[in-house]
C-alpha cells in the first residue's frame, strides 16, 4: 500500500479510539472530500465499526445542488450496504445569527434527532485539522475566551447521553486530497464553500494564504497551540468543578455560596464557576457572554445586588453569602405622579428615591457633549413656567435635540426605550407647563438647547440607592 495511504489510515486508527466500544454510530456525510474519505477508510479497513454505521445527509434547501448531493450520499451508503437517512430542514434568517450559524444549529439538531430515533450513541463528523485552524481563528476574531481558542474538541457530550465525535482532527486537507486521488474516489464540491461572503470561507481563501506567506507551517502551529490550550482549559474545568462541588450549594433554581471563599479564587476560576452556575440554573445550551459574567463577578466581589434581565437572574448578597437565582421580575404599572421642582434648590422624588438638584450656571463648552444620563443642561431663558417632573402624555409632541421635526413621545419612547430603561424603568420627563424639556435618561428638547447664553439651568438627579 502507498505510504501516504498508510499514514492517513495509521492516524485515523489512533483517533478512532474515541468511538465507544458498542452502540450505533451516525456518520454525517455531505458527499464532500472529507466525509467521503472517512467513510471509505472505515468501510475498507475497520469492519467492526462499519457494522455499527449509519449514514445521514441533511438537506438545507439552500443550494441548487442539494438534491444531487443527497442522491450521491445515498449511493455511497448503498455501495457499502450501510443504512441511509436524510432530513430536509428549513432555514429562516434572524437578526441575531448569521445564515451559517443558523444552518449549523439546525443541521446538528436534525442529526441528533435521527441518532436518537435509531438508538445511536454518537454522531460522527469528518472535521479536519484545517477546519480546526479555521475555527480557532474565527473564534479569536470574535473575541472568544479560552474554550473557543481550544478549537474543535474531538469528543463532546451533547444531550440525552449522546456524543458528538470528530476522529479526523489530526488529518489535514492535503492528506485527504492525496488519499482521494490515489484511491480515485468521486466526491462533490460544495460551491458555497467558495463564497467569501461567508466568514469562514473568507478566512480560508483570503486570510490563510497571507498566513502561509508569513509561516508555511502556521496550521501545524495553530494545532499545537490548540492542544496546549485544551490541556489548560481541561485543568481549569476540572479544578472549577471540584470547587463547585465542595463550596457551592445547588437548589433547583438557585445557588448559594460564601462571598469570602469566592474572592479567594483566581479570576479564571471565578468566571468558570459563574458560567457553570448560569448555564445550570437557566438550562442554557449556549455560552454566556463575557460582559455578563464580568457584571455578575464584580457584583459578587463588591457584595452588591444585580438583576440580569437577559437571563432573568437575580444576584444578592446577604450576611456573607451570595445567592444567584432565577427570578423573573413582574412588570408593574408606571407610577402616576407630578412634582414641582424647586429652582434653584433640592427636590425629593420619594417614589424613585431621587433627589433632584437644580442650579443656575454659566455656559461651558463641555456642556454640549454631556455623557451623563442623569444630568441635563438647558437654556434657562427658554423656560416660561414652573418645571415639573411627571409621567409624560404619550401623545405630546416635541423635537428631540438634534432633530428638525416634532415626534410624538410614544414614537420617541418606542425607538429609545431599550437604551433609556437601562437607567430609568418607566418614562419620566421634566416639563415646562405642558412642553417636554427633558426625557430623563434620554435627550432634552431642541427648544431648550443651550447656546452661548449667559444663564444655563443645570438639572441633576442624585439616586439615593
């Protein structure tokens, strides 16, 4: 046998050890060079594995050649007398995920469904070392943490005891092409893999050639770094899981632990245990973003309280202990109120635990670029009545600063609600009679915009809690 063929079979022979000793195996086959090679090697060299094989093709309905691919894969299964299954899935584009990501999620869901139906213990894919390098660079560019920089794991437990296995991660694309040529195998080319509008394809066809000019061995180096980082990740994971078991008390929808003990751990351990906690009590299948974990971690360290609306998580400090629990806030009705402001002076707004301080001052250039959502600088000369703090009439019209036409408060609130409610739960305004002067947490009215006038009125909100 040719040495190149012997080499790839030898590599695969070692990596196939990740396959369980018994149980059905569902191989995801697209008809491309990678999956075609994997099936051919196993069918010719590993009869005990072949007996347990099933082949699946997932039809996305996105490519014009998908029907041809389905028939091609079906014929591969028929050639080797391997049971064949297919599923057609529908891909609907959403605003928060790319077409690539949606297709990937749907594809795996379909594979897991088939595997479960036919009592398979694992889904097997033909990801290569090239795929792993692409994944690592893709994750790096997207700001991934340590786990993402490990790349593709050879074995991942998914759901219902099912495993996702990738036994070809030590095999390169060039080895596969060599095997196919020497075995004279037919395979299909996915034309969408050439479309550089997709991020992974852009990395493969545009970025990797530049890397190769810098260092022709860059893929091997990425693979080696991946293995080093994987060892580091697995060590942190093991350490964090021991800590979770020893120091954290889990209930159905909550976790309690000592704030003092938590502070002793390294930040990498702190982040890991918090991720595990949130995933566990929320039943999530996707990772938590870094910004959310840091907000929770800083809250725990400072002994404060925070509600994460995105995950319906409440973090509380009480008598040295931290409780993290699922807690969906009940939407309450806005308070109905109207309070006159003392100018200049201080005015208490008890319902909000606010003190509003007003004072007259002179114009300064930095007032024009005021970043503070709880401070407004307005043209005092434009004020005609007593200022009041109140709930707005949704039908009131005003001109937000910088705009040239009036909008209803209802339309303004609909557009800006998501950002303003980070600061103020309900719409609250300062009014001059019936005219809106300032949407607290938002913009002032253009009618009260400051210029180089002698008198500026500063309105500052102090939150008591």
